[in-house]
C-alpha cells in the first residue's frame, strides 16, 4: 500500500491515506480499456484497489443511474440526480476506502457533470460549482485523466461497440459542447486534470497514462 507521502494533492483536495484517481471523457474515448490496464499496473505495485463508477457505486446510486440513463428529464433534473447519487457514493464507498488507504479508480466523477450538464445541457456553471461544493467539498481526486477525442471519432467507436443510451444518442454538436466543457475544467484545475490524447493507438495512449501515474505514484 503506498504511503500518504507519495500523493500529490491539489489545493482543493483533503489529505487522505489513499489515492483518488478519476477517468473522464466523452463516451467512446476509451476510458474503460485504460481503467482496466491501470488497475493491473497499480496492483502489480502493491496498491489495494477499489474500482467504481458514476453515476453508481451504491444500491441507491445505481437505481438513480437507471433513471438518469433511460428517463427523459431536463438538465437541472439530471444534475440534481447525479449529485444525489454522488453524495451517497462518496459517503458510503469512496471516502471510507480512501481513509483505509485504498486507491480508488472511478469512471467519471464531478467533471462529467460540468461537461454533460454544464456544457451539453447549458446549465449555469456557477450553479454546478455550488452543488459541487455542497456534495464533494474537499474530496477532489488527486489525479483526473481526461481522455480527449474528436466527437465524430468517438461516435464511430460507440456505434461499433454497443447500442446507445439516452445521452449517447445526442448529436455531434452536443458532444462538441461536452468536449469544450472538459477543456474548461482542465484549464481551471491544471494541477489535477491531465489531458490524454485518446486519438492515438492503444499503446500510445497507455504510454501517456503510465507517465501520469508514475508522476503521481
């Protein structure tokens, strides 16, 4: 298990024994592939891992995820729903694991809400920041890997991989706004959010990911 002195914290994070690493990007950017590879890399180095996702991670949050993905609703309802799920997830799963010294890998976290509901749905950025302050507080990840990919390429990958859920059915203009919102989040927290060029080969993307992990761990 890595000692706490090995972590590099952002100014907005709270000191905790474990590492909190999140994976972000538009659907089709390849997050899942590299989360699995990252899990293996960290286990080989002695980390005790928790692999989770958002929305989801608890019984309540998974129920809210099902509503979020399959029921029609406006942007504000989406944001409130995912922050409610995030509150339960953070309180019941993420924070306890970090306090036990585990390394938490999470497929999406608060940045996704700013990207999809802030960028894609046009929700007020300041309102989302208020919700983030209430729900997340100081429990920001030490590292966020943002898998950046052209929306048209991501759409092609999604079409080959699976049937689309409610959000994945949005058009390219929607995903262009999502991508721009991720860029904004990265600019606001450059010490935490690291861009990964997801348009390269799997091997080249893995090299980028490992470079960030080695700097952190």
